[in-house]
């Protein structure tokens, strides 16, 4: 029996967070992975914007420029993601 029954007790610790796959495998933390994916997306957006401006400057229609920009967005984002995987960031 405790000496002082009115003494504040320490709250029980909540359930511990289960280790994620990246923590157990020794990979980068989740925040680094999210940042790497955002960098890949931003590179794709910059490439798509440059493509749209270039195609419009060269006289292509709006729909052609938008289609080409979409293809470049997917291609550049995918390529940067592959590079990041090869570097071990993802």
C-alpha cells in the first residue's frame, strides 16, 4: 500500500508506435521520403511548365501543349523518382 494514497500517479504510457518498414530496414525516415517525392513532383512541374511555354512559343495549339506538358510531367517525375531510389533516398 502506498504511503500517500492521494499522491499523483504517473500516467500509464500509451501504446508504443510500431516500427515502420523503413525503421526496421535501416532506410531513411518517412519525412525524408516524403520530401524526396515532393522534389520529384516539383521537378516534373518545372519541366511541364517549360514544355508548355516552349510549345506555345513555337506555335503549337493549346491542347497539344497541354498534352505534351502532361507527358513531360509524368516522365520527369518518374525519372527523378528512379534516380532517388538508386541513390537510396527512397
